[in-house]
């Protein structure tokens, strides 16, 4: 669908999160319904790790049609599920529960042992630890040239990876996307060897940008983030070793997003004060923020299930993502192009102030669901 002046236009920022990013599959599937009806235009997509895989499949498909984008996303998760050894039966002792908690494997003995093994082993010492992402993405995207010479009606694609040696973020943009780039963006260093591209070595992009917002700033005024890791957990600090490690990872991966949103908001504040802000030689325009997430669900299923992929979990998360996006379409899509639907003052700015009053503001905002 070609963009028109009256079509709400967004840039999508897709966060990583292992198996949990099947949630984003559902979000995209619902948003694509709006694209098909001419009610939404996606100008650009930025993705990290699992979010990068979703972004690439969606961008590739949209070069043909909405139907092809939906097909590519379904094929992606079907292939990932088929390559996994995990079965719902392994979710003992919660497999019999009829609730999202059935997918929580934080206390699963096998998963605990797996986590311990990752701390004392190395993918360089286990040559059978082959990264399956490249072959899967080559099946999903048989022609990467279609992405790199994208049509005007299809989104530009930006993929984040972390340069291991330089502690630097690398954004792979239009003309640079390959299966190897997607492997790099989703390369967990405890599972896979670093991915070499042009003589440099890369790990998961989530360590530096999860996801990267900067590439979207020059392309759109409305940024819609699909978040996987919960910003807020209701059950208090974790007490078990694996849960503590999982929450540390969630905090570190989420910090880059909070910080980058705050940086963009600082530029917004300058514009609001009538300051002339120039970015890359062009006048900066105010950015609006929107978010789709399911924090309660992600807390209930636990972070350890990110490493236990199976098609049944993917389908459950897809359905949850579709439902969350459906709510956003009805409640927030009419505001695109007009105002933010995510409370930046209370939910981002206050998180970085560090004062007791700021923490209370965050707590009050979260309790009210603002």
C-alpha cells in the first residue's frame, strides 16, 4: 500500500527477547491488517535480536504484499519451532496449568542445569553449537536484494549488532542486510560464536540498543516500540539465582531503550522551547512515542522461557501479541500524527532522575496504567 498524506505513518522499533519475540509476530500480524486497509503506513523498522528477525521477515514480505509479509512471519516461527528440541512436556512441573504460567520454567531443573552449564562452557569448545539463524533466514528471505533495494511502499530496515572488540553499536542499514547480519544481531555469546562481518566480530545487538531508535528519528515523527522485557515487575525482587540473573539481563537490555527515549525527548523539549535543532543538516521535528507491550504476561511466563522455544509457546505468544496490538489499534492509532500515547514524563524521564519523588511518580503512573 502506498503512503498518502492522510495515512498515519510510523517507524517500528522491535525489541529482542529470544523466544518471547514471537509476541511481536502477533503484533505485526495485527498491524498488517491496518496496512492492508490503508489505515497505517510503516516507513521504517528497526530490530534487534529476535526483533531483527521479525523486522526482516516483515520488511521482505511488504516488498510484495501484506499477504506475503504475514506468510514470511509465519514461516519464520514455524522454522524456528521445528529446529528446537523443546517440547511442552519439558515444562514440568507447570505443564498441566491452564494459564500463561504453564510456560514459566524458572524452576525447571533441566533449565537450571542448562543455565549453569552456559556459565562454565563455551561455544568455541562445543563445535556442535551451530547457529541456526542464518539457514532459517535464507529460507524465509530467499532474495535479500529485495530488502536492500526496497520499494517506496515497503519499509527501510535497520538491524542492530554489538561490536565485541570496540564496545560499539553497529547499525546495518539499507543495502547492508544479509543473513549473516541477522545472525550477528541475534548472537547470544553463551550459545554461539561471534559472527564475523568485514573483519569485525559481533554479538547480540541488545547489549547496546534494544532496539535502536536513532535510525527512525530521521525517517518518522511517530515511533512505535514493541517491548518484550517488562519495565515493571509486580512480584518484587527475585530471590532464586536463575531469576536474579534473568532480571539483571532484563534491566541491562531495557536500559538502552529508556536512555535513548530520554535523549530524543530532550530534543523534543528544545523544540518546544523554540530552539532551532538541526540534525544531520535538517531541522529536527518533534517525535511522538507509542508502545505495545504485555508486561504482566512476560512476568508470568518468566525470563528463562526465552531459551526454551517451541511452536506451542510461539502460538500462545502470537495470540497475546495480536490481542495487545488490537487494543492499541482501537485506543491509540487515532492519535498517530497528533500526540504521544506513552507518558514520557512519568514513565521515562522519572526513571532517570534518581530521586525518591521521581520513583513515586513512576509507581503512581504504573498503578494508573498511564
